[in-house]
C-alpha cells in the first residue's frame, strides 16, 4: 500500500479522476484512492464527514449548524453530490443544498446566511472525467490553508476505517437552490460589485463561453441585463470543459482563423472560437471596427475568466489573460476618486512586468505563491486589520497579529478569531482604512471587494468570480478607451503593459514527491540551474533561491542584475492536475538566455519527473514510439480504452510539445525525439 501523504489536498482542495464503482474490494475509501488514484462517492462521504468533524473538533461549529453545499454539473448520476451531503449530515451538521452554481456564489451565500462553512463539489477547469471538493470557512470566506489541510488529512486517516454506512443521518437537509441563485444574480448586478452602472455596450457583440459548467445557471439573466448589440451564448451543454473554457486557451496570445475553421485543426471543435469567426464574416461593421466582437471565456466552475477580441486586420483573436484583465481593472480603479486603496496582489505565475506596471499606476504590489486562496487571505487580513481601531480591540488585535505573522498560518484560527470578535460585538472602526484593492492570477482568477447587503448591514467580503471579473474588465476597457481609434483600441487591448517573458513548459503524469524539499531530484535540479546559470549569464548577473512560505515545495530561483530582479525560473507541482511545470519570467532582454536555460531544464524534468508506474506514461511512451515508427494508432488507442486517450494526446501535443502535425499527420518534434531517445 502506498504511503498516505501528510496532506491529501493540492492548491485548492482535492480533485482527481473518478469512478462510480463503490466495490472497493475490502479497501477503505481512502486506501482505494491512494492505491488507484480514483475518487469514489464513498470517498466524498468520508471527506465531508471528516470536514464536519474538524469543524466540531475545533469548536468552529456546533451540531445543528448549517453547511452550504453546491456543485457544478459534472456529476451526471448525482452519486457524488448525494454522498457529500450524507457525510455532512452523518456528522450532525445540517446540509443546505444550493444546486448548480458558480463556485463564488456558494461562499458568498454562506456569509449571507452566517453558516459555519460551505462545500463546493467541482474539479474547476479540470476535464470531465474528474471531480473534486473545495472548502470554505464561515465568517471570513477563507479557504483551508496548509495547516488546516494537514489537520483534515489526519482526521481522514483516523476515521477511514469507520463504517459510515452504519451511521444515521443526524443533520437536516434543506434546499435553498432558487434563493441562492437569485441572490447571486442580484449580487452580480449590484453596481458596487459589477461597476456597470449606465455603461453602454450597444457597439459590442458579446460571445459567452460557459464551458458547459456552472455558469450556465445564471449567465443568461446576468448578461441580458446589459445593453449589448447582440449576446451569443455557447457551450451550455455537454461534457464540462471539453473543447471549451479557459484551460484550452491558456498560454495563447493570438488565435488565427486557420487554427479554428480548418477541419482537423487544434481548435476546430471549440464552439466559442468558431462562433466568433462565423460572426466576423456575417456582421459587416466588425471589419471596420465600428462594431466590436468580444468573448468572455469561463472555466467549469466560473471562478476564472479570459477575454477574446476579434482583430479584423489580422483575422485573428487577441487573448487577454488574467494579467491583462487585471491591469485594465487596475487602470480603471485609479480613475475612480472613491478608490483610495493601494495594494495590488499577483502570484509568481504572472508576467514579472505586471507588478512593475501596477506600481507605476500607483499601487503597492505584493507577490504571493500560486492559488487565489493566498490573495483571499491577504484581502481578509486587510479587512480585519482595517476594522480595529480602539482599546476594545487590543486583545483581538494582538491575537490577530500573532497568528497572521506565522509561517504556518491557519485559516481556521483566523476565521475562529473573527467569529469570536463578532460574538463579542466589539465596536468596529466607523472609518476603516482598507488597503487591499485588487488581486489577480494569470490563470484568470480575480478578486476585488464585494459588498453584500444582509438586511441589517453591508458586508465587505471576497470571492474570486470569473463573471464579476468579466463584467468589470468590460467596463474598464470600454471606459478607458472610449475616445480611441480602432487601431489604438486593439493596441491597448493586446498591450495594456509592456509584456515580459512568460513561458511555461509542462510535464504531465508525474511523481510530485520527487521535487519536494530535501529530495535527491530537487537537489539535482537546483545544481543544474546553478551550473547552467554561470554558463549562460554574464558577469553582473546573480541568482538567488527564494522560499515562499505559502508554497514550500516550489523551487524558485530569482535572477538579479545589480541586486534588482530582472527574471525568474521556477518549478512547481500543479495543485489541481497531474502535472508539474517549468516557468520562465523576466524582462524581454534576457529572453534568449532564459530559453537556453529552459531547454536543458525541461528535458531533465520530462525524463526525471514522469511517474513510470502510471498507465498514462505507458500510453505516452507507446504513442510516441508508434508515431516515430509511422504506425497507425487505432490498435494502440483500443488497448488503452480505459484512459481518456484523446485528452492525453492533446496534452502531449499542445502542452508538452512532444508532438506536432504536418499535413494533418502526427510527427515527433525535436524535443519529442530527444525525450524518447533519453527514455
């Protein structure tokens, strides 16, 4: 039996491939998951039971308290959803289900209802053969942080031999799906949250890509409230995230027509992209720039957003990632006299020039590890500190300061402190000084303050919402570029800041333990970086390895010139998918040197990180060998019929860059040939 890790969760909860088969062959759900790397409905029940037990054990909740639970549409049978509800109720807490809703709707509804916690059943942008669980804490809306994940993992280990089938459903079950849905639509349309008060979009055709996910439950009602010339909705049904959504276009800067409309091309099945090129031909005023053709692209649980704009001069789509949309929003916020806050947060995945640009605009930039939970933490701590102002807060302030400075900061402890503070009814600062303004991730997450009316008060709260980010970026770009010519408009869209190097090289189907601190392979990579650095960079450049407390497993090397950072190379495990990645970030002038470094590093990572026991890796090697020999692939695909072979093919070709196509035929790239030769 494989060793159970100290922390089961990744960057944001737990997720992975699923099976509805509850025949565990005498294994516990946890043992079955560890052995087969498959999530079952039984595991979902154990996981939510353990989460409820954690809340009770830490006195964060009492029996009879409510947990809000919702999901995306990927569970076609309802087995996983029902199992998660049962786990909550068997622990003695009430389950309040809200059905299919975007992820941010669920913790915000939790704050409205003052529930103890909320649970979202989703694998976010991951493929349809996967599912997962995200957890949020009451009173703050924080996600679990590493110490909390460790506590939860320990409870799962302790309880994994408990026979939950023998336990009764103690807690109640309530259905507030329609109430929660109406709440989130109204919240999304509130001008304090959407910024879209009296903004005219009558010159814009907007295409929406719901990614066949939870956005489908609300986008029609939300976006029909605005004055677009035409609204076209795509990807409302089918397998979630399949040939749609943010994940498929990550890393793209421009998408050419031939990549979409040509039969067999890589985006041929992507409905939203095809729709845009079809509209570009049928609407004559688009060619002149008089009518703008724009798309908002969400992921499966609608907490991320990218934007696309059709550029007539190149017959192409300009892709705006989270970095682009974040800078547009930052520029807009600084034009608003009511905005006096100053902190702009982005993660290490962002272009290095994003933070530099934010500073030039007038913000104080902060860098965090990957995951919107770290942006969320900074936003919540800023709120709590802003509300402290007199002697009645002294004790609370000391506790908060002590906990927030810990390297192993706990979301449970911070949220529990806030709960105690609210129960004591300490007088809050009538004129709080908040600093947090905007937090972004290159992957499309965006967090700005939301304002929630409870009936008795207005709460300043936070949740990453792709729909909110999409609306607000539309407002920002429209307002800031109102007087610009079409050429100026497109230039600002594609270059809201002077972009630096932002290259990412993926390694799929990996053994994530190999890159963890104090491992032999990590030391090998670290020494390789040192050796290559001195070969590639001239005197005057230095490097320094930096540890991020929020993500200690990330191997981050900062590149400096005269003590100022000009670049970075880092390796990190994905917390949500079966992959790791090598990242290059920095100024354009050192791009060629960074690329030299990446060639050696990516080759070493491809060969060293692959999990050689994985069926996915066995298929990958067989596929590359067959392509090299010119063999047909039908028999190979049939022999691996239990695997999502088309998805794996896409990852090998488009993400790892080991395959390409010539005249519609698969061939190995130079990198693919080197990889297969070294294997």
